[in-house]
């Protein structure tokens, strides 16, 4: 079977953005094939540089090292984990009740034009007194990853035989999230539930996820034969995967592959892990009804009609962030 992989494909985004017509076609084909068979790919020449990545990780680590009472000042439960700090024990995977062993900080869209959608988004929350560098650093990383995501979606559109700009209007000022995650140290393993893990098996909610290199091993992808395969990016790569929204839109032509972050060996449970994914969401009014070109007698429609906003609301309830 073509999707019984041990490694995920590595592609160069520059082949699409600056390549010849033939090189662009090769990139589109390779990206589409990877997303059809595996749902994951490693991408280089994505726009992030080492300096920005290191700067962002440094400020994120500083935030999570703050005292709990200080971090709590930036927790807004009424925003359902969509902005600011979310403390330990709040989020669990769909279908589970045991919380993941993590805390996180979420940063949303920067609407820099006069788009009226701005009124639909809560303001970002910044620890300006403690970490004034977080705002400019996170904004630069957010917009860099967003630009790469838009280019990847253009390639995906071509693979689906859509107009290259099909996704452009849907993701302009989309409801995307940059999430800084701290998988905190477990000093005493006996204090956590037996089935608690850093991130239980799940599919991402959004269109695509762009993940800059995490600080430690642990990410695993579920292969079609039931085997869990470890995934690690090279220093100059980001990992990109299909989210559930894109899978719905394409009637599973593009695969939202289940993945997880496992606990380290018991002797290393006292060490932290940091990860910063960029979850690329469209605007809430995007129609996720399965594309007609992706529905056939051999591939009947799998999903009910729903907007991106409706799907997000449903999933936030399923993972415990919204009641």
C-alpha cells in the first residue's frame, strides 16, 4: 500500500513560489499525493528563519516559567481557549475525558486593514509588563506562517483542479491561531491518571497546520495499518498536515491523519517539551460542503453540510473548551 510510510515526504516550497511551470506542477502533484496518502509533509523554504524561531521559543519559555498566579492573569475562560493563556487540565482530545498534560497560550488574527470581520474577533492578550517582546515576535511569526500557508493552499487548490486563488478570500483575515504549547514536567508520575498523555490521538480542526520544530521528540502519526510512526522535522523544515476542515471539504480526498504527542520514558517525565503550531483557519462563513468533484459513486459524500464557524463551535465543545 502506498500509504504504509516510514517517513513523510520532504518538499521545497520555493519550487512552487519561484519555480518553472514544470517545477510548480511537480510540487503540486507531490504535495497533493502526500496529503492524499499520508496527510503530512515536511516543507523547507517556508519563510521562517532560525533567529525568529529561536526568539519566539525563548519568549514562550519565559512565559510558561512565570508563577501560576501571574499566568492566570492572562486566562480568559469566556474566550474558550481562543486567546491568551489556558491552564493545565482544560483540554482533552475528542472522544476522551482525561485532560492532556499541557498548558498553552493562543494568539489570533491581526486584522491590519479595514475588514469588518475584526469586530468578530476578540483582541489578543499580551503579557506586556512581563514580556514586552512577545507581541512583536509572535506577530512576525504568525504572519510569516500565514503567508506560507496561503501559498500551500494555492498549490492544494491546483491539485484539486480549482482556481489557484480558490482559498485566498476564505483565509484572508481568517480565524487562524498560533498556539504556544508547554508540555509541563511531571515530577511525580503517580500524581497523574494512568491514561494521561501529552496530547492524545486527534485530528486538527482547521484547514492545514504548520508546525515549527518542537523542542523534543514525541510527535507520532497513525499509519493506515495501525502503526504509530515518529515524525521529526529537520532544522530547516516545518511539518504541515491536513486538518479536519480540509478533509471535510474534499470528502477525505485529502487525509486528516490522526496524530498524538506521547509521553517520554518515565525517567524523562520531569523534562518539559515546547511546541508552536500554527492552525490555519478560514473565515467562519466558509462553506465546508464537500466539493462536487470529490464526490462519486465510488467515494460517496461522507459529511453533512456545515460552515467553518459551525464546525469550530462543535469541536470546541467536543474537546472541553466550550460548554
